[in-house]
C-alpha cells in the first residue's frame, strides 16, 4: 500500500533518515538502513525485508508504483524533484530513488547451520571496517553460493549504506549473523558443527589455496585491509591458507581475495550458478 506525499522540502521529521546518510550509528541503533540506487531499491522491493519509506522522483515512481503497491506493508512514499534530492549530502545524484528499511532479524548460529545444505559454506569477517570492501565481499558471497555471513565484533555491519550499495542489494539474499566473540563462534563451528575453519592469510606456510581441500563443509575467514586476521582468530582456525602470488606482491585486497577463494570452492565442488539479475 502506498501513502504518497509530494514534498518541496526535506525538513519533515519523517525524512530524517534520508537527511542523515552519514550518521550510520544512529541508523544502526534505530534498526534501519538506507538503500540507494535503482537496482538496489528494486532488489529491496523484491525481498521480504520490511520497508518503511521511499524517497523518489516522479519519473521513478511511475516505474515502481506497482511494485510498491504490491508490498504487504504500508509504505510512506515521498515524491520530490531531482533538484531537491541533490541537497542530500553524499547522495549519488544520478539515481533519484532511495528507501529506508528495517534491518532484518538475524539467525542464531544454530539456525544458520540448520538452514544450510551440505556441504556447508560460510564466510566470517574479522576486523573488516571498510564498508565498500565489505559490500563487494557480500556480493561475492552471494555470487558463489555462500550460505551465511558471520560478522565479527570488530567488523562493520553489511547494512551500512555504502556496504548495501556496493553489494548491489545482494545483502538482502544473504543470512547474516553478528558474533559478539568471533573466536568463540568459530570454535563452536569446529567443535559442535564439525566445520573446517580456513583463515585467508598471505603469510603462512600451512598451505596454499590450490592444495587445500575445500569440498567438505567449511567457513572461510577474511581479515582487515591492513592487519589481516587477528592473532586470536588465527589461533582458532583449522588451517591458514595463502593465495599463490608473484613474490613482488604482498597481498590482495580483501574483496578480491574473497572472490579467488570462493571461486576455488565452487571449482572444487563442481557447482555452477546462473547469472544474477
């Protein structure tokens, strides 16, 4: 159901989440996130995630009126000219469509495992604070069939605005579990659920990706952009694995490294996936 309002100002209290795009902590505490851009909002509208409001130009409203009307919840739709939207600091100006939605309830670790199919494939992130890299990693996860993302206590949320944008909305398809203690959570995966926990680490002699068996259930762990996986988390991994590279290159960007690892999992398991829309 649409509750449509034409606006000539961004001063309405209901528009505060759109005006405060950089106040991500406020959004997190309120349990909301901002989606921006045509493809991201379209994927949000096609998802089961509850949407609170949409800020949109008249042109885009005509394109998406039916999709918004088909939603179960009642959505506040604020219609504004593109020139008004350009007043929002940090907004990607050429799009003209944004939405505010509720961060979905996250599954417990037990539920995450129970809903996955064999062989399980999870990804965990430790200290990954760059939201753009996190968003690309999420997109890689969905592209290569990851069944759940475990976010460590020192990592950013994949529902930050830039992470959602860089995931191209694929985060709406990926179950996310936030761990209050990642080392303990990974230990549980090993001992209770019998998963191999493989840490992606460029400086290790424990093995390379090409000689690592990834056919059985596993959780791949990726670290921060600068420091990699913390020592505490490294110590609970079953194995540390490096990507073979030329000696004059120290490491790959974490988003690129995740794509290499996940492609190798898919190659070993012999799975193919259709192209995402």
